[in-house]
C-alpha cells in the first residue's frame, strides 16, 4: 500500500554524502550549534514516536557510537521526561563516544535515563530485553555505514527483526545504504523511519522499500539551507499524487485523434495473453486508438475480451509496416519470444524509427545483439533483464539501482524504467525519478505487460518519453494499490489493475462542471 503521508514528503532525494554536507553547511556556515540540531532531531523523533504509538509500553532504545547514537540517547531522555518506561542499551561502548554524541549520552544520564552497556549485559540478556519490550528505537548505525554490519550490531539487528515489537528507526534503518537502498548482510526492518534534513534516496528504492516502513520527515527548519549549500538532489521522488497533473484536462470537444494511436506488437504462440493485457491497459489509460498485432490464433480471443481494440493477426514481420505507419507509439516485446517471429517484429519496429516502448523479450533480444542507441524509446527492464543489458549479474543491479538505470540509458539511449520496489526512471536529461511505494501483489506474471501498455498510452498522449514514463509508473502503482484495497495482495491479477486504472484516473481528473451538456465525439 502507499506510504502513509507520502504525499507530504519533499520531492528531492539526496545521497548520504550530500546530506552530510548540508548538515555541515548548517553548522559551519549558518552558525547552528550541532548539539542544538541533534536535540531538535531527537525532539522531532519523539513527537513522531508518541503520535504513532501513544501507548508504547516499555521503550527500548539501542544506541551506536556516532551522531545516530546521540539522537537515540536524546530520544530516550525525551521519553523519560514524559514519563515513559525506558530501557537504553549502549550497543557501542559509551567510553568511545565523542563530540555531540558524548554530550547526548551525558545529558540522557543526567535526565534519568539508565543506560546499560551491551558489553556488560552479554548478547543473551540483551536479546531477551529486545524480545520483551513494547517498542524498539533503532539508533545504532547511521548514514556512514556502507558495508555489512559487524558484531555486535549484526546480532542486535537480527534480534530486532525477530522481536514481536514494532521498530522505529532514527534517520535510517541500521544496515541500509542511505544512497542506494542496498543491504549487505543484515538491516533493520522498521515499521517507521524518522529521517532528518534531507530525504535519503536509499529509503525509497531497493531494500529501502522493505526496511524503511513508513517514512516520516523532519526538516529541522533547514529547507532553505539545503539549496544554499550547493548540494544537488541525487534523484526526485514521485508518486501519483505529485505527478498526476501532467495528464491534461480533456476538452468537451475532444476526439480520439487527439490522444494517440498505440500499436501493441506482442504475443507469440503460448503468450497470447501478454499482448491482450498490454493492449487493454493502453486503452484503459486513455489512448485514442489501440491496435494489437499478434499471432492469428489470438485474434478472436482478443476481440471477445476487448472489442474496442483493433486486432490484426500476423504470420511474418513483413506484414507489420502498414500498421506501424498508422501508429504514433509502438509497444513491442510482451510475449514476442526470442524466436524468428519475435525477431522479425522487433526488427521492423526498430527500423521504423518511431517512438516505442520496448519490454520483455524485446530487451532480451537487444541484449543478445548489438543494438543501436535511440533517443525516442522507453526501455522497461526488470533487474534480470537489466543485468543482461549491462552484461553483469542481478546482485550488481540491486547494489545500485539508480546507477544501473543511468548506465543502461547511457548505453542504449532513451528513457529507462528499472522495475522493482522503488521503480527508477532515468534518462531524458533530468535527474532520475524514484517512484515511492511498493505493492507485493504486483509480483505476478502479466503486471509488466500492463505497465508497458500504460506507458505506451501516456507516451502517445503526452509526447514526452520521460514524463510519460514517470507518470505511467506512478499510475500503474496507484491502480495496483487501489485494487489491493478490495482484492488484497495474494491473488491480485493484472486484470484487477487494468480495471482500477479508470478509477484512479477518474479520481484525478480536473473536469469542468459536469452539469453542462456536451461531450467529445468519435471523429
């Protein structure tokens, strides 16, 4: 489901280094005391704690050695001052604390926090404490950690993830890469993360979508200084609410010729459903005309399912050019296979030079042959297809999803949509977009076919590949979230998402007064 409150989050996403530079600028150039900033962060985190868990029971705060640990000590101090039952464990020895983190520990002790050293407790007692509390606050590892957590942090992370209590992470779940969203070894799976100063890109893609939980943002009144510091966003966060305005209002005199003709080339033998899903999705997403070019045996089933789609049965690629000539945008790849039929179809599509969305086996065929870069195509790989395009393994893709999408765009041109939790959109002359949110119900065959149809439809309507890709990905996710409200995650089908597209678009339309007469015509 969508991240709660996600629509109120800023759009700019920063790397870990950029956030540290903004923090340094606020302290060094704007004269804000670092400890005062830490206290503001802790106060904001505590407000979020009591808002989300008004009766948390016993609160356990786990603190590391750096400023993240300092935040934790001050959260514990806030909790004690407000009468909560607090247990605080120093996972890193307090004797190693320095700077503001040491000040935070000293203040927490002065305010009545009983800090227990993990070294004195032993891992067994600490893990039993974790298993018996009502709420865990993770303040162990911050943005500076990029590799696998070492002991004793790894054991504490495992214990937190196995505990029945919810977890609130401070700034970043311990073990998560703040920039890439990758996890090496263990990482906290938080129910909520309160993050400060700038949104970390890693919270919104890759494992960040799983580890971060609800993302809650506290700017600490540094909004203006973020831009003044000279640090540029690493990516931009988008969701349907933030991007839906790119879909233009339809005139009452609108006709089908204004909204593009999408040609879907899909469905070799055994994969006829892929083409139908893509074509129907293109129609539901608002294309004026949709034609499906598929194997002859799928013509009748396609017409029975969606008679508004024009369907042509093709035996050979030489039959495709007349259909290409009539189209504004071509969607090619769903279910075309990698045999002779699919190769012929893809060759004709690429040779046409027309705007296109390439998905599924079209990408696999590209990866197995030398492909010429193009500026007007949208490529939609999942991590496996992305790995084939870049001749690497899937683990390398997931280590840096934003970077991988950018490399594919540089190699093949156009706009690249890298699927997965926190879909990444790169290329088109702008910083990458990350579509915030994820839906486990989409982990089933055919969802990518629906997405390719939506992208083709919006590309035909908007005439801008980059805008259409980000909007299409956000619309696709919003429709899946809406369908999940009644269907749940397990058993969610691509057809459910197609049906939800119309409702999502209806909720977002900015029509004139509907009481007036009139309406668009067919011609």
